[in-house]
């Protein structure tokens, strides 16, 4: 009756000598049962000497264990439903006894924990690290009673005949339950992991758990696990359950109440046996498979704090802010469109057609082309006219050689082809990029959904390189804010398409009326490339959002592919403005961009530190620069064949040796020399430094060439006596300022997949805007606005020439 009353007590402890005798008797009874099961009913074996001990908390027991005896320590403690108290078992053995293994088994009411000392933990290549000091926290099963006395036993045994000394201590864990917004400091090591409990307070559905340390190494792992036994708190099993991530100085995991039915969870911190997972060196290489390696001191001081995350109101505010910013550009565009005519042949404010003498360019002299040849019926089918129809006769070829090699060219010299043919040619840019977008985006979306699913199922937070200090989950998405901030690319890309569509409609109406300004004045209006640019901007937003679903090394190409497209299309548009007849076709342009993306993939996969790859790429880069320079200098009037070397030697002999004459096309030569200097310098930098981020390096090449060409175009435009109207001037200044701020936020570097996930988290920072957006989100906002402004500059920068006849507009 005494035994039953003490074991079943739930409201108070039994006092007196009976409990001690009961615990000792239970220990002996348990050992006899185990011996009977092990030896069999008829087996005759050597009986161990079982030593039961009634033990107390916070007392250090110095004992010796051999194969002849087994010690069982009996403990009891009171647990309550409203308070969780941690219990920690600490064991020490002498370093001289590392060859002798002692087994410790902790038996609780609903859990069993066993470990050996010295504890052997394995690293890479099966390296073995022994630890003679082990500390483990016991799993605390929940209780339904208001208060209950629970018993647990610590069994100590060994198979070694030689006596082995050990020290055993069981103590209560202070601050086992973490408090909201209160920092708690603790120490951990590979053999002494730590974990703590956190209970969601009322009214809080999401919290962010932050673990910090002043020490880079040793490498550690933080894990969030459900309240259940066993708790996986060793290096070799911490990834079995819940969410986890490696860390050096910083770690952060956002936890939602809906994922934990008990409204509470464990925060587990484990120090790894080696630092390779965090980017650290590997110091030890085993000479023999069974050699034990001393890991040295791998104790790490850390602190943990759990803070409430943002609530639903902040989510709504962030979404409204994002929509409001970009919808304001729609409103601003509408106001500007109502106040400013789109072109000199636009209808006036009251509907009458503007036909003043100042708005109509003079007719060509009689010796020039007949107006009838230009103003052919616009109702003919475009499919009945092909570009090649005007390029096959020998006299036309002769004319091209004469015209395009003139020292001073005008736009009229390079705008001789039928406008319907060129319009059809440049519309292919739009349809091709739309097709590319569909075939590219669908597999990308499927892949990133798979990435996110793997992260959610496995709990491995090292797969994706988020800014974990500002990663707000939404549904199955882990960083909704980084995805939402890409909305600007899509909305502003659509707005740009609408602006281009309006201009296209106005221009086509003018062509139907045979308006002289539309037919013979200004830069020839071809909108196909503009449509392609707007589509590329929208796709950049979509693919950047896909990349930020799970940003990492392997899918960074998703974020850069359409950046290459945008840079290439902008350069083509600049060139097309004054070279409409000889601009590259859509098939050639996209083939070249495909080659760029192909090299981007090769660089990501094989380029990291590979000297052979960088040599090959640098040679190809320089050769491509020389070929493109030749194509631009001679306006396409040259051939790459077997006689190219003979012609080059002849030109060098006649122009440089026989007589020293300057270049025939000085302006073009200045641009190409500067371009070659920039590209050769970039090639040399890549070959010498061999940057790890090849995709960004390739993008830098494209952006540098675009900026160089754009600056040359503006300078030559002003040098030719042309002017920039108010609207494009405002766009240029506004865009330059926005680009400056955007690049500032871009280079903040909140994460980097060039390093390990743990090292990347050292760059993580808190949100800086509305408690919802981080620096990279602001980069998305500003860069989308800057790209939209850059497109508007390309669209409007030559509006001052709409009343100037084309034989007065210089080509450069």
C-alpha cells in the first residue's frame, strides 16, 4: 500500500523513509527483469551487483563502475501543468579513461534517453571526436494534472572489468521557458547541446526566434522542434525533425502558431563537430580509420531572444503601400497625357488637327524621292511585302555600298526600306520575346514551387538564402515581402506598353492620313522593340519574384536572364533609332542573347576558380568585341571570309605605313575605341580576379556597354546641334537620381550565395520600411522605377526631331 500510494500520488510528495526504500526496490526490480530477459529463463549467467541509490538534485556523485556492478540513481521532482521545469544530466569522466565506455540510461515516465561517455561524434570522412564531458537536457512530457510528482532513474553500467571513475550531476535548468523579448545567454558544445521551451502568448500568432553569438566559430545549428520526445539535440540527428539552419554569428527563424498544435515549441541549439558547413577550415585528416581526434575547445557562448513578428495589419499596409506607389505612376502618366500632346501630329485639345506651318517639315527637293513612293496605300497587306524584295537587285546593292560608306550619313540614307516591311520586321521582336517568356517562365514557376515545397517539408532552411531577419511568411511562401516588392516591374512594364500602344495608334492614324510629319520627318517610328522592352520588364518582375521564392546559387539565372534581354534590347533600340535599315533582326538578336545566357550557365556551373574557362571566355569576349566593332564601323559593308587577313594587312599598309591617315569615321571610331577599352579591361579583370558571381559579372559587362553607348548618344546628339525637350530632360535627371539611390540599396548585400548559408546570415538585417520591407525590397522598388524612367527616355529623347526632315538628322 505504501508503494502504491507513493507512486500514484499526484498532489503531494510522500515523506519519511518509505520513498527511499521504494525507489531502491523499484531499481532492483527493474534490473532483475532486464537480467531475466537477457539471460533467458534457463540460462545461467554471472549476476551483476546492482547498487541502488536515492539521489538528489544539484549534488555531484563521484563513483566507480565496473562490469561487476551497476548503479541506479533514483530521482523525483514535482511537475505542474502551468510551469515547465527543465532537468539537465551532466556527466564527466577522466580524459585518461577514453578507451573505456560507460553507458548512461535515463528512464522517465514517457521517454528513455541513453548516451555513452566518452561520447563519440563523427565528422566528415568518418572522423571520430571523443568528448568526456557530456550534458543533456531531459525531455519533459506534458502533464494533465495540476501538479504531479514524477520519478526518473539514471542507470550507469559498463562492460569494462577495470573500474572507471565518473561524476554525475542532475540539476534544474534555470530559464528553461523563454520569455517574450527577454534575452537569455547560455553556453553549448557538441556534447552539451541546449534547448529551451517557448509558449505562444495570447494574441501572438507569429514570432521570430533569434540566436546570436560574438563568435564566428565553432559552427552551430539552431532548430525549432515540436513539443514531443525524444528531442533531437545532437549533431548527427538535429535535422531529423522541425526547422533548422546552420549559423555562425546570426540565426533567425520565423515560427507560426498554426504549425504547432500545442501552442509551444522547443528552441534547440547544437554545436557541430566541424566547421566545414559554416565555411570554416578542416584542420584534421585521419591517418587511420579508427583514430580518435581531439577536437579541442568547441564551447560557444550564445544568446536567444523570441520576439513577436508582424501582424496582419502590417501585411495589409505593406501591400497597400506597394500598390499605391505604382498606381500613382498611372495617375501621373494620365495627367501628363492630358496636358501634353504625344507628337506634333497629335490632335489638339479641342479635337482639331494641328496643321500649322511650324508643325510640318518641309518637303524634299524635287531631286529626292517622290512623296508618292513614300505614301503608298497603308491598306496593303503586310504579308505581301518582304524585306528581301528591296535587297536583291544589283543596282540596289551598289547603292547600299555607296550610301553606307559616305563620310557623313543622314537618317534618310539609312531609312530607305519600306516602312511596312520594317514594321513587320521589328514586330517579330515582340512576338519572339512573348514566346520565349512563356516557355521560360512555366518551368521556372514549377521549379521554384518544388523548391519551396522541399523547404517546407524537410525544414532545411539552408536551401534558400533569405534575409531571415526580415522574411515574412504568407501561406506556403517563406519571404512574401521579397516577392511582393517585384510588383513594380510588372505594373510599370504594363504601363510602358500602354504608353507605347497609344503612340503607335496615333502614329498609324497619321500614316493613314498621309501626314507629312509622320512620313518624312523625325526618327522613323518603329515600336516593335519598345513592345519587347516592356514585355521584358514585366518578365523581369515575374522571374525575380520566382527567384526570391527560394534564392540560391542554382536559380540566380532566373533573376538575370531578362536583365540581359533588357540591356540588349535597349542597345538595339538606341542603334535602331538612326540605323533602321541595318539593325539586327529579331532572330539574330535573340540568338546572341541566347549565347550570352548559355555562357552564363557555363560560368555558374564551371567558372568558379576554373582558369581554363576564364581563358576561353576572355578570348571569346575580345573576339566578339572586335567583330562587333568592325560591323559597326563599316555599317555592315564587310565580309568575314578567307580574304579578311589579306584585306586587314592591306589597310594597315596603306593607312598606317604608306601614309599616316586618320580614320574616315571619327565619331564612330571614338565610340568603338572607348568600347574596346572598357571591354578589354573587363575581360582582363575577369581573367585575373575570376569572380565567383559570374552571372553578375556578365551583367556588369552588358550594363557598362549600354551606359557607354547611351552617354555617347546623348553627347553626339547635343554636339550635332539637337536639343532635348523638357519631358525627356526631366526623365533623364529623375532616372539618374533614382538609379543612384537604387544602387546604394543594391550594394547593401543582405545575403550572398557566394558563401555558405551560415556566412550569408551574417549579412542579414532587420526591416527598414513599414516593418515589412528590407533594403533589397527598396532596391526592387527603385530599380523598377529607374528602368521605367530609362525606357521613357529612350521613347521620348528624340521628340525634338519630329519636325526635322530626315536628311537633316545626322547618323552617329
